[in-house]
C-alpha cells in the first residue's frame, strides 16, 4: 500500500527525533512538489524542512505570501500558512517586511474574529519565535512562559521549553534556567534523541560560560555521543563549537582550532543561519585563533541580528532593546565610537569625526557614501550604500537574497519578485562602477580583499549617514566651489546640496568675500 502524506511526515519526524537528518530529508523529498496536501500537512512539512536546514523549500511549500490588500481573498484557515510564511521570512533575515506583515495579519484576524488555534503552532507561538530570533529575550520570555504552560503535547512542550530556558539564561536568570532544563530533560520522550542532545548541549554551554569547564565538557560529550557520527547537523556543530571553546579556555589552542574548524565546516553553507556561523568566527577570534579580515568584518558588521559587534567595540547604548545579560556585562566600548576603520588588515572602532580624511588619498567611505581615489570621487545613494554595507559586511558568510532585498529597500512592498528585479538592476549598476558583487546559490558576496589597497570606513549603524560627513572630514568651512572639488560634483548638484543641508540645519552661511559665500557646519 502506498504511504499517505501523513505517514511520510510521521516517518520523517521520527528520523529527525532520532537525529538521522539525511534519512528524514530523503523521506520528505517526495512531498516538496506534491499537490493536494492539506493545510496541516503543509505546515508540518515546512516545519520539518526547516529542521533539516532547508529554509527556502520550507517557505516555498507554504504557497504565495499575500499582500494585505488581498487578505480578503483568503479563507480563514489559510492564514495559518501566511503566519508560518512570515515566520520563515524573519528566520531567513527578511525582518523588516516580516514584522510589518505580522502586524497586518494580526489586525486582520482580530477585525474578522478569526481563530487559528489548533493549527500546528499558534500565532502567539510564532510571535514568540520571532522575538526570540530577534534577540528580544525579555519579551520572548514572557511569551514562551505562557505558551509552555498551556501546551499539552509533551514532545512539543519540551521543545518549546528549551526556548524558554534560553530566554531565562539570556535575561540573567541562570540558576533558574539550569533548574528548568534539568526538570524538562526528565520529560523528554525516550525516542527523542535530538531533543536530549539539544538539552545537553545547552546545559554544557551554560556551564562553559560559567567556567565550570569539567561539567560543561562532560555534558557536551554526552550530547556528542548521541549524534550519529556519519550524519553531521547544526545541533551537533553547536556542541562541537562549545567543546572547542572549552579547549580554548584551557589554553589548548591546537584542539580548539581543530574542533572549531570542524564546527565551521558543518555550519558554513548558503542555507545556514548567519548567526550560527558568526558564533564560530567570534570565538575563533576571541581565543586568538587566526581568521581572515573578511571574517573579522563579518563578526562586527553582518546585517543579521546579533550581539558580537557590542563585544568588539560598538557602544551598547545603540541597542534599541536589552541585550543578552552576558553581553551587557562584558561589553566595553567608548560611547563616541560610531564606525569601523578597516586598514592594514586591521579593523578598529573609531569616532568618525576623529578621522582626518585629508590623510587618505584613497578610501571607500560607506559612512558618508563617497569613494575617494586620488583626485577622483564617486558618490553613492542611500540604497547603493546599504547594498555595499550588507554585502561587504557579510564577509565569507554572505547575505541571502531574501535578507539582502529586505535590508536594502525596507519599503512597504510585498511582491518579492519586484524586490528581486530591483536588486538585479542595482547589482548590475554597482558592478559597472567597479564594485565586484557576486552571487552563489542566492547568497550575495563582496570580497573585502578587492579593497585592501586602501582603507574602508563602515558605519556601526550599518546605514548611510550622509555625504556631508565626507565634506566635514576634510574641512569645517568651505565655498560652493570647494564643495564641488571635495565631492567631485557639478555646480548644480553642489548648490542643491547646500540648500538642502542649510534647510536641515547642518550648515549655515558664515561669511562672504565678494561673490564667494563661506559655509560652516552647525553640528
């Protein structure tokens, strides 16, 4: 008898729980293009594909994402697919559009009195996941506490509880996190090897961070013993990573390097979340292991949501929400720092206004959006600067197309095909300007080695700060003609810039010398 889709999904779930992800992937492959799956089956298939490290297919099986103007065309139960799709967008780095869509969906559900309870995960659960993956741990903690308490199915309850435990630890409640982890570990179903290993890995991680290296290593070894050595996966890589960190803390750099490299080899692929890859790179640098300049830039400048930049020189007051308690405790930076200066194979936190641009004959200044090459100048728009920041800042990890479009445009659009077309034209334009962007498997890269003949300046806020900063980096007082020379622009554009900057309160007319007008910076 031919297996039903439900039988196939159940078999795949069992393989995932046993840690045999390759077997699970082989099982679900027959369903990814199958027509006629129920909504519940599509939700479950998407969840399993995500577990298997296949986020793009996990999004695709949910169907087209509807624009808010088309919500009235959807049946009430179809919003389960929309909510899951929004979560997957956020998971893949498209955070701006995901949050806007979630707000619109929630407003529509309330207005139409639509109840989605009983479908896979609830709206509240996905909201909690989005908060969790956005590092908003205090808000996620409150949500997961309620969700775990109300969950009846024991396997799901234990899985959700792990996120609650991580939130406890992230908000400084370490002892409570350990107690809850030990409590829920005892409830894990016998067949759920993957969950057991995930709990052991997290307990081991907490102990390593508390410097109880022996207990931490014992727990991590137990986690690694569970995993099938022939089927490497991300959870195994996390356990490896923390095992390598423990060796590094013991000053065993040879083993630390070997094991962290193994973790990197597993996690470094186009569909792996950048945060996981950044974790390996951060600890390699922190433990004094050699990494290339592109990796150092990525740890500080990748556009995904992460906290490593705060541990390496970015002022903590720039965070719009409370960071992980450990980051809050360890971060140490001058509050005036607002950019990274990349020079001579080093990357340093700096205050932009302390940099004298007259000292640089060549510089790619992404803070102000100007490239200087001897007497030549190239000014870039806000959109073009964002694209270069995102691609250059992603280092060897790269940035996936979904996240790239979302980061660059951030506008109120819902048609991803339109976003992709815009991106294609933007990349073509920048390539013509000599910016060597390239793409592989929908992941975009910009090799920093191309720019190593001259310095780079990258804003810590990862956004265009304005051309006037480049001018201010050369002089504090100037005429329109001098502005033309500094920016390499025409008289008409220089006049428009002066008018705009005066209107914004950036400049003021300071003095006149015949027909010449001198302008000073106000701030």
